[in-house]
C-alpha cells in the first residue's frame, strides 16, 4: 500500500499536539477550564470592575463621602452635581458613599478571610496529620467554638472594646476559621498516607516541614475554592453586624450601614436602599459564580 502524501504532515501535527498536551501543567489546564466557564469569567470581570471603582472612584469623583450638599438633600439620581446615585437625607453623595462602603466591605471580607484561612489551614492540617488524641482534642475545640453564638460575642466585644475597624475583622475572624479547619483536616487525613509523605518521613523530614511543605501545597486547590465561598459569607456577616449597629460606624460607612440607612427611608427615597443593596448582591453573586468556576476547573473528577 502506497503511503499517503499527507502522512508526514499528519505525523508532525500529532507530535506537536502530543508535545503541547504533555507540556501543560495542571494549573494551566485548570486555567483553560476556568476560562471556558462564561459565567465565571463575566463574574470575575464584573468583580474586578467593582473593586477598581471602589478603590479609584472616591479619588476621581468631585464629591466627598462625608460632605453635605444642603441644596440637594434626598435628591434622586441626577447628572447635576455628579449625583449619579442621588443623595441621602443629609445631602451626601450616595455614589461616593457606596464606593467607600464597598471599599470597607471588601477590605473586611478579604482581611478576615485571609486571616481565618491561615488559622484554619494550620489548625486543620496539624490535627489531620498528627491524628489520635491530638486530633480529637483539637477538633473538640472546633466543636465548642461552633456552639458559641457569634452575635453574643460580637455584642460583648463591641461593648467592651468599641467599634474600630480592626475589631470588626477580629470578631469575624474568630468565628470563621472553623469551617476551613474541618475541610483541611478531612483532606489531610486522605493525604497523610500518600507515598510522598511516607518518603519524607523515611528520610527524616521534621513533622512541621512535612505539614507546611508537602501537605499544605497539595491542599491549595480546595483552599482556593473554599476561600471564594468564605469571602462573600464574611462580607455578608459584616453587613449584618453593621446593619445591627455592631460594625462600622459613622462617619465611615459600609454597604451594611448604607442598607440600614436606606431601610428607614425606603418609602420616600428608595434609591438610598437600592444602590448599595444592588452592589452588595452583585458582589456576592460574582464570588459565588467564581467559586463554582474554580470548583469545576480544579475538581480532579471532572478532568
């Protein structure tokens, strides 16, 4: 049989395809899978736009978040005076206050999530790797923390220590690391008997190095996914605390504070409630869709 004239071309294409497939790292493959998720990509772009607007917007816009325009009190959205979101009952520009509030809410969400994730990863990985009585004792501490009502502790901390920004972050962190600890512990139990861990033990690698150099890096996928779920939960918790008067206080603001203010005048000035509530809802939806996209991209069962 005479070989086809296109055989060399086909062979070259096969070699190129094989080389490209073999050269792709797991993270590159996950990135490709994530980019195929249109909802996640759109959510990522929208979230980046909201975050950028919250960071840059208050510096660009002419109105200050705490200054009042006595000639424009409770004015609906208008182009005059750059009051594109309207003003509140004190004549303060709602657009700038929404952006400042978003900056505070996002900062609380990210700082509290990163802090709680660090505590949860260290706690869960240590408990899962050591096992036995140490694991039982450490997880009983987690169970006891679950039994404490966080609103009661938040009220006590605010009453005794005040309503500073860092106290809000600490209060939320204290009650948001347990979920991460339980997730990491469960994954660590399945990793501690793997060959690379046994090899590290055999050559005498210290326990703390095995945990933080071998166990934790292999938990990065599940940690990233769970972090995207924790951030909106933390932002919502901060909004609830601020709504109840236990979080950020005047003259500073957050989305929770703005929503609380909007509920008092929603019948006569509905825009004061709709804009911060809409930004909060959009941000929460974006984080949830991004988390779904990361879960699909990093889940080994879907590869």
